[in-house]
C-alpha cells in the first residue's frame, strides 16, 4: 500500500512539473515586431523552437482581416532570428477607409509545419507615416509596373 502511495506521489509530481514545459514548447515565436523605417517596414522575429516547422509566411493586411502573403522564409530548424524588409508599403497605404487613413498596416506570421498544418502568430500593427510626395511617387511607379 505504501509503495502504491509513493508511486502515485512521484507520478503526480512528475506530471505537475513537466506539464508546463510541454505547454511552453508549443510556443514557436519568442518575439515578433515590425517598425516603420522611412519608406519601408522592418520586420523581425525570433523563435525559441522550430520543431517540425518548414517555413514562415509573412502576411500583410491594410484593411480588416484581408491578409495576403508577401514573402516567406524557410525555417532554419533551431531557435533563430529572422528579418524581412517590406519595401512595398508606401503605395499600399492610400487612405480609402478609416484604418488606412491612419496608415495602419497589420502583419502576422503563418507558421507552416511538415504535415501542412499551420498556425498564426500574434498580429503586429504598424503606423506607417510618409510624406505625400513619396506616396505620389510610389503610386506613379506602381502604374508602370
């Protein structure tokens, strides 16, 4: 009887201490930030684990939840740092609704696993400000692309 009680206590303690570790390992993204930098947005993220992760897709939305993939980066397979420069933002922020009038751009990461399942990171909102001259020049360049 004492052996059973001892075994139960040992198993209970092991479960109580390992459960938070198992739950914490599900967290892939350690930090994710985007910063307005003149006519572009610099995006950085760090991972704390990349087990079974194939790639990261960078998604951008300029109105509501209409996210579109703008780039992707292959996973390195271990905790790493990543950067991406979104230089295609200044003509995307033309005010057409309340969100765009503030020049707000939302970014998120789509984390793709080996089994083709995926999950999303938290969203980051960047208020991107620029002069009207740069915005007009960007619209002119976009017409000729």
